[in-house]
C-alpha cells in the first residue's frame, strides 16, 4: 500500500526555524511529521510519497529522511508548488507517481494504525481531504461490500495549536490498548492514561517500566511472605500496581513506536517472574498459618508455573515469526475459534482470558480482601498444571508441520 502525505504551502513560506517548529512539534515524545509517516508505515504502507513545497529547505528534508531511514521507512520526495488535494490538476501532476489505491494522510493528522487499517475504499471524488482516507483514482465498484459503506475517515485529531496537540496526545494514549482488551484490562489502562502521557515526555523506556514492575512484584512477594491478613492485603495491592506497570510498558511502546521483539520477550519473562515471586511469597505466608500442607501446594504450584512458562514460551516461538512474537495471543485465539467444533478448544477459549494478568490481578485483590487467598492458591495450582498440559496438546494440534512439526512435542519434552 502507498501512503501520500503533503506538506502545506504555508509551511514552505515560513522561515526554516518556524517551519521546523510547525512540522516537528513533539507529540507524545515523537515529532509530528515523523509520527504521521510512521503511523502510515505501521498501518501497512510499504512506501510513502511525501509532497513538499519547493521552499522547504534541503537541510530540513535531509534531516527528515535520515530520521525516517533509521526507522526503516522508504520515502519518495516530490516537490510541487501550491499542491491542493481538492484540485484535480494537482493529482494529474502526481499521476505517474501515484498508485491506483493509496492512503491519504494529512501531515498533521494524529491517529493510530488500527484506525487506518479499518478504512473502507472510496473514490477520489468523495474524499474529505482534511482527514485520513483510503482512496482510489478509479470509481469504486458500488456492488462491493466495502464500497457499500458510506465514506468515512479514520478517527484522529488534527494538530493545529498547542491545545489540539494536547488533545492528540490524549487520543493516542486512550487508543494505545489492544483489540483483545476486555472490561478488566480496559479499566486498568484507564488508570494508566495520565502516567503514560507523562512518561511519553521523558527518556523512560518501556523496558525500564517492565523492570519497575518486577521491582514492585518483589515488594509484593515480601509483603505476602509475612503471612498476616494486613500484610497480604498490602501484597495484593502491590501486585495490582505491578500489573499496571505491565499495562504501561506496552502502552508506552505503542505510543512512542518503541515496540520490538526483544521487548515482547522481556515483558513475557517479566510476567513469568512476577507470577513466580507472587506464588513464592504466598507459599511462605500461608505456611506460617497452615504448615506443611501450604508448602506442598506451593512446591506443586511453582513446578506447574515453571512448566507452563517453558511450554508457552516454546509455543510462542512455534506460532509466530521472530520479528512478531506479539501476535501470538491473537493467533492462538483465532485458532481456538476455528476449532470450536472441538470441546477442549471451546472450553479453553471461554476460560483462557481469566489467566491473563490484567484479569488475574483483580481477583488476587478480591480474594485476598475477603480472606479467600488459600482458595486462589489451590485454584492457581490446578490451573498452572492444566496450562502446561493443554499447551502441549495445542502445540501438537495447531502448530505441528509435516517433517519438523512431528517433533515439536518431543522438543518441548526435552526442554522440560
């Protein structure tokens, strides 16, 4: 897909310093024009056609291209005087550079890749050029399903002032979640909004947030290990806060275009370590009240948790490409939906969400406050062992492939 972005003539008539200030206003820690181009690239644009007025300095353009090349984005520059998307003559000039279908994105339109990817195709004659649209130079087939929809544009905010820049940042943070977020996770993310926006203006990285969550998990485990009710309640709330750190690192990464495969794996390892710390602290705390039986369940829980972490990590490697480990959960859900004729897949699809940390932290707090922590302890032990057993089952069912697929389960067993 091609993306077309045009810098207005007004920017070219300003002094270089004023033009830079206008086009490169920081929005949530990323310069405005660079954010616009990167959003198009993340939405699937393989190349970007950037239309610029002749008055824009070569130094500015060279600096811009260097920054974008570092992000792996290919940009083609076209200099046109007084380009106006509402004039057909402007598009005639671009004709030899333009593909039949293209994504139009105003230079100051702040949106997300999810909004852009959902745009229907509309013909060039019905476009609102002040917003992002997916357009074609040909007439849209009105018999097509997508063209039957009324023309609409991607949600977003046009940055034209300091006030609209603030609104754009709030829009980005509010839409920094995932499509699979449920009620619990959405609630958690709302609590994180002001902190993510604040952090986006600092040098703090998503990985630093991840490590911060591990530190809070250590404090939570220490509190649980004391064994008393009040200490356990404190530990539960600390574990909830650690869970919010887990939400914030991903939100910050998406807002600042800092997602990476290594960051995804680090987050996964941090989640696993947080669970082990939690269960270890709870085991010590409950053993002070219930003696050896708590130690027995604690050992069983820790063994089950370690096996679950190993098997799910290996399955993630099997289910995704090395550069996209973050797609694992979405793909797994899709496979469960397609396999709904199997009663095991159907049952796992219904209960799997309760294992996600964004939901579990709520129940840890709830059961701890009502004094039912031992019940959670027992359920977690059963759940951990079911997880690694079912992971092996689904690894064979979904991710085995001909020659090398038949040995997938044996590799997992060897790793164990």
